[in-house]
């Protein structure tokens, strides 16, 4: 018998320190999108969760019924209008689908609303109110999920990404679909247990391209998944820039009808996270030190200077200027910057035209938390509408967009190539340079506004990656830079002198 499974969801990662809400319009511009009906199925073959979900559905002859899937680049809290519009469309799609067997939900896990600290819990509640308490609902989760109790109460099972950069999104989507099919066929009876660890961690200590503390725990989770009875073992690093009661590292283990085993393994993974808590702290490099090291590197070197405190994938301003100011101060050569968001500067360059020399105050205008505006003089070399196809390890086959984008050439062609864009970007693909006439392998310094996703594409070409100490609302200095008001307390590293064990979380 063909299984009928409804799919849809809302995916956004919320930085609550970003003052600007994420509106319904924001879900429909730049690299964001709302996929409705066939638009979801058109994601087949892409490097997204739906690339995996659709392939796995076809493998099992599932009739996949699409509703609405909204995805937005990370930003501020999601507006009531945006949430209620998309949630309403999903619920209506379920109501109109006729008799169904299950729901495969496309969510992120760290969404917060203007009117609620949780986003995924209320979405699950709206769906449960329609389908009832027994219909299976399974979802893949982003590694940066902030897990709420309502999410755990209302979902049948979760499985999370294990890679950061998230190169395993199709794989995780496929695994979620496989789990749902096995549940509906009676092959497994998922039982889920979780533990929330009182630790918030910088994104950089979650990276899996090196033996980070989170990777150490994830490696153990992979071993658990090879054991009989274990359906999925997930370690969630959390999203530390969301000041909500659910933010922290957490663990989830799903077993085949064995709650004791699920609890045992969830607690084992949680204890590992607690034991490694001091290893999660990060010490980034001062701007001038990093630039001098890159400028003094061997001929042919490519140094990636990561502006981790103004990461486009962490919902920041996107207009941080500390590294640009440092490049100018140090008279840097062969440097390419992706990118600074400044609509006003873009418009000035467009009005001046290609080939014109302009003097501008760039960046530092959105919230005053990412550096001051910097005066630059340069030649407008390129004006671009700002969209291009992704071709790297993440999101292959999808279109990225930053709004209108210009390339400003400062101190000649061998100086600084500054990309200025209307929208925040997330440079995790070589085409963030190549689409704008810049070959990244031929530049000494690449400045990327990214916390870690850049590593999948850029580590292979980099002589060295240097994480920069700069101001911004995705800084790894969690205890120093952020005024948390809603977290559970005590919480490491905000407090360090307290004891904890997984047994306390039961």
C-alpha cells in the first residue's frame, strides 16, 4: 500500500540580539524563499533536506504531498504575520490532503517568534491539533537547534545533522523520511529521550572539520547508532545567540521501543558535553595580527580571515567594518572582502556607474554593534543584480541572492576588492567570489563573514584559516559580549562554579 505523507515547514534560525524582525517579505527575498506545492518537489536533487527527503520518498514509493516550506536566512525574531501565514498554509494543506499516514516536517530548531520564545513548538502544536495525538510526525533538525519541551512532547522522533558545516543535510532529510516509513510499516516503534546540558557554546567549537569538543561527542553518537535498537543519536550544539529559555547543548536518542536504552545513551552523551565544557571556549585572533600574518605568508598563499562575529548565517548586521578598517590601516594587497551590507552605498555606486571613482562611508550603520562606518575611495568595477547558483558542498543547485551588489576596487586592482550588497550574505561557496569576477584561489586574503560554513568550500584552498576577534552579535565571547536575560541559569560559561549531572535533568 502506498504511504501518503504530508510535508512542509518553516525554517529560520533566530538571533534575538538582532533588533530587526524577520518579516514575511524577508522569507521571499535574497537567498530566502517560500516554496509552495510543486515548488517543494522542485527541490529534488538539491543539497538541501528536501534533496534527501524526496529521493527517499521515491525509493519507498511514498506519495509525498507538499504544502508550504518557508526558509529564511538567519535574522531577528519571526513576525507573527510570517509565522501565522505559513503555519496556516501548512495546516490547511494537511486538512485538504484527505487521509494521510504521517507528516515529515521541514524545520530548523532554533526559531523564535515575536510573540513566543519558541517557534517549532507552536508549529507542531498547530499540526497536532489537526492530525491528533497518534499520527507520526518526524523531522530532521539543524545541529544548532535549541530544543524546547514542547517540541519533544509533540514530535514522534527527531534526527539531527552531524556535520558543521552542514554538508549532510540531504542525508539527514533522507534518514528522517526512512525513519517515518519504517514507523508506518511497523518495523520500528520510536521512543525518544533527551537531556539538556547547562552549557552554551560558540559556533566555532562545534565545527566538525577538526576534532572539536562537539565532534568528539558526535563521534560517540555515530558509534551508538551502529548498535541494535538505536534508531538515531543526535548531539545538538544549540544556537547561543538566541536568548530564550531553551538555548543550550542538548542530546536526543531514539530507540526502537526501549526507553531505558534511550535515556542511558542520551545521558552518556550529555555527560561528555559537561565534562568537555571548558574546551568549548574560543580565543579569536586580533585583526592586525591576522592581517600581518597573512601579508607575510609565502608567495601563493591564500589566507581566510573569518569575520565570525558578523556572520551572515548567524543573523547579524552584515555590515561589520573592523576587518576592512584593518586592511586599509595595514595597506593590504590582494585582498577580497565578501561582503558588507550597505544599501545606501550600493545605490551611490550604481548612480555613479561602472568605472567611476567614488568616496563612501561604508558599513557600521545597522545597529552600531559591528564597528563604525569606514571611509573608502575606490573605482566601481562591477554592478551585479546579486543572485547566482551555488555549486559547492552546501546547498548545491540552489540560488543564493544578496540583492544588488557592487565590487569596489580600492588602491588599484592589486589592492582591496570590496563587495557591497543590499542584503546580508553567507559566503560558503566559491561563487560568492567567482560570480563577481574574483578568483578566490588567486587572492592572498579572503575576508568572509561566516562563522564556520565557509570551511566546507574554503578550507581545501586555504593556506590557513584565521578566526578574527571583532565586534558583533555572533562573537564567540559569550560571557563578555551578551546580556542574557531569558536563559536557564546557572549556565556555563556565564557561571562556572556549579555542579551538574544528567540525573538532575530527569
